[in-house]
């Protein structure tokens, strides 16, 4: 009975995601968006709105104490991306004969999954009191992974100055700046007290940043939906979709589940990492493909195929290793 309840809940969440994607698809069909505007929107989200969202979230929700006390959460989230990257490199021969753009996008899809939007509702159902804070910590590890291994995957990283410049993204800078502020707050809060005016000014700026950053998820969904609106049946029949489903939804979760059982951590945190690990391809991969000259058509199609397939695989993983187990 619990299995069926989990299954129906996940299915509802997947349908909700498809409805958000539909907004972008409809906008494309009505000519509100075209290739140029979709790409410019990708720049806006990736280089401005997304970094602001990450910075404000980190500064508002984290302290040095919480980061140190619950280190397995961001470590586990980072591990998921590292494992996906390594697996993608290991099976890179599967893309032999394909274009460089598609090969790099396939590597990206092996590396990144939907680490926030889809797992968050499930996490809040299992842990209504602590789930939001845990997911915030998880996103810290995920974001570091995205802006290191994720960019390395789609940008064709090599050990040279040009590749290092690609990693110097606004989001990675926002993460580093937020971590510096968190440390400084911990070190000097007892010695230096803010005046009421200064405290209110900082809170107001962070509140505006939160409102601004809240546009990240819907805009990312619209970007992905816009690309899905251009897909044909040939895009969905590409030979790499089947191996990508196996890699992203079965092989990577299996490896992550095996590794985290070797790391000492509370059972609930291990279950949280499991939920994040079994998710389908990241919606943000379309924006990355647009920005780094990847194959955004393949990225959009793989979001659709892995999300549909995950309706069958996620309940099985959660029944075996999740909170219901």
C-alpha cells in the first residue's frame, strides 16, 4: 500500500513538472519565444538570476555550525555529480560517430540530475520539519558540482587556461562569496554587533534577492519547454536515450547508494541522498547546452524521456533504500 501511495505521489509531481514545461512549449508554439530569445533567456537565468538565488539562499539559511554539523549532506550531493561525471567519461565510447556537441551534452546529462525541484516535494513529505533545511544544504554540494564537473562536462574541459576560465562562473563566485560571508559572520558576530539600521538594510537586500531568485525555477522550466516545443519524433528516437536512461536512473543511483553506505552518517541523511540520486536529468541542462554550444535538442529530449522513465524507477529505489524501506 505504501508503495502505491509513493508511486502515485511521484506521478503527480512528474505531471506538475510537465505542466510547467508546457508553459514554455506553448510560448514557443505561439511565437512568444524563438531560438534567439530562448538563448538570451538562458544567459539571463544562468548569469544573473541563478547566482543571486544561490547567494541569498546560502547567506540566509546557513551558518558555519550547520555546515560543519551536517557535512554528509552537501558531500553526498556533490558525490552524485562526481559519480555521474565519471560514469559518463567511462561510457564515452557510446557517442562515437556523433558530433562533438552531442557528445558533450550526453556527458552533461550523465553528470547532472534534477537535484532540487523534483526531490524537494518528496523530502518535505517525509521530513516536514527538517526537509527544507536539508535540501538547502544538499543544494550547496550540488551547485559546487554543477559549476565544476557539470561545466567541465559540457564545455569539454581540459587542463589549460581557457578551460579554467569557463569554470570561473558567476554562480561559483556567488557560492564562494556566500561561504566567506558565512565564515566572517561566525567569527565576528560576537565581537561586532550590527546597528538596527544596518541589520534592516541587509535583511531588505536579502529579501529582494530572494524574490528575484525565485524566478530561477519557472524560467528554467520555460527555457526547457521552449526547446521541447521544437522537438520531433526523430529527436525522441535517438539511439542514446536508452543508455542514458540506464545510466542516469539505474547505474549512477546504484553506485551512489553503494558508496554512501561506506560513509558513516545518520540513516535519514543517507535516505535523503538516495532520493536526490535517483532523479532524472536536470531541467537546467537545456540552458547550459544553449550557453556552451551543446546539443540543446538532445538535452530537451532526454529531460522528457528520463522524467517519464523515472515514474517507474523512483518508486522502486525508494522502496528499496528510501524512507519507506
